[in-house]
């Protein structure tokens, strides 16, 4: 009887033990699966966000290059060279335009909410954090620096000197800026100094955009590789 009871209890204990271990393993598997699903979802959101940012940043790069062309046009105008007036209104607008990046942070915010450790790849996690907290911060800080704000700093001063030479059509659109030959040498130098500062500021921003765009491309490619490995 004792031998029979011992065997019975042993079998029951073994059954309970196996059931507990199986339940624990299944729960662990489900947790891992949910973690991987959450990681994949966040990585996809980050990839898409960087894709939108790349389009926005490249558009800003194009805008700054157009503004540099406008600087050349107005420099020629001030020194007395002949200037094609067909796009003078566009050039005058872009001369002072500020191009503020609109950064899509939704994927990164989702990652911080879920916990940075959600990204299991340590090096990729570090690259993502660096992109959002360091590289994006560079261009955001530049846009907040007062000296870098083109319209705020230079439009009123330049417009005060050039508006007597402007001609507008019936719709009020700028169509012509006549040769400002009546400007004094001091006034011409003042405008040229503004153009010089505008040019240097835009070239600095373009150099930073080049650095950041390179990092964005690299991180996006690394995220895409990670998504392919987990699919």
C-alpha cells in the first residue's frame, strides 16, 4: 500500500511539475513574442518617421541652395551687374526665408514609452538615441540661434534700402527691382555685408544638414536590416 501510494503521489507530483514548467515556458514564450512584436512595430514606426524626415530635410537643403542663388542675384544687382528679372520676386522671397525642419518623433516617443531596452540590438539602440537626441538637436539649436534667423535679422534692414527701387504689378506682386545706383557706397556696403552674413549662415546650415542626412540614411538602413532579420 505504501509503495502504491508513493508511486501515485510521485506521478501526481511529476504531472503538476510538468504542467507548471510548461505553463511557465509558454508564458515566457508569449512574453518574448509580444516583446518582439512590440520591437518590430516600433522599429517600423521609426523607419517611417526617418523616411518623412529625409524628405523634409532634403527639401530644406534645396531651399537653402535656392536662397544662396538669390544671394548671388542680389549681390550682382548691388554691384551694378545686369540681372535677369524674370524670377526677382521669388529670389527676393527666398533671400530671407527660414527653413525650419519638422521632425517626426512619434516612433522615438513610442520607444521611450515602451522602454529603450525594447530595442534588443545594443548598437542600433545607441544609434537611434544619438540620431534623435544629438544629431536632430544640432539643426534645432541652429534654428533657434537668433543670428541664424534670416527674416528676423535682415529683411527689414535690406527692404528699407531697396524698396524705393521696387516695381509691382496690378496684383501687388514684385516684378522688377531697378538698378539701385542712387544708393551711397556706404549703403551698398551695408547690403553687401548682410548678404555676406546670410551666405555664411546658410552654408553653415547646409554643412550641418549634410552631416545629419548622412546619419539619417545610415540609421534608416540599419533599422531596415533589423526589421528584415526579425520578420
